[in-house]
C-alpha cells in the first residue's frame, strides 16, 4: 500500500505491540505511557493539563486514568483551590518504574529501526517530524 497515513497507522500499531510485550511485565500499557511521561516530568497535574499535553480525546483520557488508578499507578487528590478539579499524582509504584519503563520504550523504538544505519534512522525521524507538522495543518 502506498498510503502514508495507512503506513503510519501500521507503524504505530507495530510500536504499540512491541511496547506492550516489553511493558506488560512492568505493569503499564502503551496507552498509559504518554501520561506516565508527563507525570514523571511534572507530577500533580490536572486532567485538563494532561489533555493539553497528550493528544487524546477526553473520554479516552478519563478511561485511561481510571485504569491507571485501578492498576495502582496514579492517585487523585482534591485540588486545593478548585473544587471541581483533581490533581493526579504518581504512586510510589509508578515512580519506581520510571527508568526501566523509559528503557523499555527505547528498546521498542530501537527494535523498529533494526538494520537501519544511524543516519537512516535520523533521517527517518526528521521525515516523521515533518509529517506530523503537516498533519497539524490539516
């Protein structure tokens, strides 16, 4: 198939499968990883802040956060000044898995580039960044 969008979709699915195989033993799923990354960078965000940083739908975010509570990765606490909002914090379990989870995602990423030379990988990443910028304009 010569459709870039189709191929990108297949690539994303392949990465998710690769990450799922590696991440399952750590206790998180590929869909939770972007949220974990944001909370590792800045713990105690609101759901609205997470939505602004992670490009997913509101309903998907709510469902993912509920699963993360269930899985013992995050906890919700009342916002000190906004009664309608909650702050989302990592649990000690999620904090402890950061280094290994990031390494696991890196392994999954590198597996996709198996057989590529360094310059080919860098060029491909540049092309993907350009495609993503173009997609934002559509």
